[in-house]
C-alpha cells in the first residue's frame, strides 16, 4: 500500500501564477507514482484581493486529489493591530542578526515566547488563514503518513506545522525579510520533523536566524517544467516583440521588481537608441510602473513564455526575496544570460557556484554597466550560456532532486511508523 501524503499550499492550480505554488505542483506530480497524494489548499486565486473565487470541495488536477477550503477573509486592520505589538520582537531579532549573535542566542532560546500569542493572533487575519483547512489537518492527522508544507511567510505554514507536528516535512522557501524574524517561526521550526531547503544559502540563512536546527534538514532544491515553446513567428507578431530585448518574468509589484524599472529608465536614457527594449511577462499589480518604453504581455501561456525566454538577450531578476528562483533555472536551461540582484544571498550563492555564469548587480551604476556589458559582449554571453547550463543540469536535475526528497519523506514516515505500535 502506498504511503499517503498531504501537500499544504496557500494556492494550487494549473493557472496559478506563483513560484511556490508551481514548486508544490511539480513535486506532487512527480511523486504521484510512488505515493497517494492529497493537496490541501484554499479557494483563493488572486493573492492581492484574497477572494475565495474557487468552489470549496474536492476536485482532481492531473490525477491528484485537491481539497479546497475557504479562507476566513483577510482583515488588514486587525492584523496590523497585533503586528504592532509583535514588531518590537521582530526588530530586536533583526538587530541581533545584523550584529551576528542571533544564532548563538537562539541556542538557548529556541522558541521566542515574547509576543508569541499576539503573533499567532495576527496570522488569523492573514489572507490565506483558513479555520476549515487547519481543522481538517487536526482531525485527519492520522490519515496521512506525512504533511509537506510550503512557504514560511504565510499563516498556513505555522498552523499546519502546529497541527501536524512530528508528521511535518517543511519546505519553508525562507527569504531574508521581516517576516522571517517573527517569533511564530521559532515555534514552527521547532515542531516540524524535517526541513528541506532549496539552496545551501537558504540553509545557512535559517541557521543564522534559528541557530542549530532542532529538526533534521537537507538541501533538496527543485527542477523546472520543460514545455514545448510556442511558434516564435506567431508569438513575436502577437506581442510586437523586437529581435533583441531584455526580459523580466514575474508579477510587477515592489517585492519582485524592486528598483528594476527605475534603473532601466536610467539605462535607456544613458544608452538612448542603443538601449535594448524591456519586455515584461506577468500580471501587473502596479499599473503606473509600466510606461510606454516597456512591452507588457500580461499573463500568457507557458508555451509562449518559453518562446519569449529562448529569444531574450538577457533575463533580469531584481528580487531580493528568493529561496531559489525557478525563472532563473529556466533561463539557465535555455542558455539565456542572467543578471540578478546581488543583495539576495541566494543569488550571490548562485553567482559563486556557477563561476560567474549568473551575473549580479548591487546598485544602479552596477546594473547599467553589467547590462551594457552582457548585451554587447558576445564572448561573455557565450561563456554565461555554456557555464550556466552546466551549473543548472549538475544541481537541479529532477532525478537527483526527487531521490533527495524521497529520502527526506521516508525519514519522516519511518519515524512515525516506529512510534506507532500498529506498524
């Protein structure tokens, strides 16, 4: 009999635009032959509105059972009220981290109880909090051999970890951001059985925040979906794309784009007619950020996206908050040079381990200089294409990743089996 797993993700579906959500779906679909899998998720599609736009209940997606639960509904005012009480703790922990001693303090204080109750209350007003989903986990804990939970910056991560406890395998997708220093995560990280990280940099970040991890951990990572590209001629014509361009893929909001759009404007002003146009693929949540110099395709099919990616001169990822970056891996796989934000520790790690095939920038001048250099130096681009592909295939091959993940899952399942006298 197959072991039964529950994947817990804030959103799930074929048309959901999000790296964590795609990460969850890719792993679940590849583990399906070996395990009996349920997806536990919400009815939310748009993370901005937080509306329950999908029907509650059970459906099947690509042969996997998906159980959807309505969220309670976001209440930003009440969430902010409790977060104001939590902020002194979060700021203090960030201060200890900046001076390099948080990891040592955390050896003695594993769970920060100062304002922990307020932090828990704040999460109940988060966009994705669902009483129904958490009650289901608590009531059906014994129906599953393991729970795999995603995204530590959302409330479901904490409440699922507390409900499933020793049956939990966490994939936190940890970023260096304010949320990572809130006290609730110190409790969640102490309750789970195993933690899977995407990169060594993410693992080291976790240790620097939480100290030596109580749970076992491993660096697993994730691969990419390789789809057939759409016809380039038809795609180029449909969106009015030039032959050479800079590309950004992702949602257009401050967390993802950072200073990219203003830096690009400076680049265009400086290079004038020699500047390459910028193409943006993804949903635009900051309408005023897109001007006439930017070609915005909106949300498009994966086939069209790959066609546009394959023909890009350089891909940009300006986000500071990444635990891996699937779009970066997609670019490396298709031999597209990449320029990413050097203030992200994960990107710095990619830069180092890829021998510079992943280029980084740290400020506006650096951004412009690197962009000009990559776009004009054919020899540099060829180096980045060759070494980037080697780096990607050596570290993010699906056979390697699934083998590592199965080892982690069996660690959780076997531990639970030994504790169960019926096994």
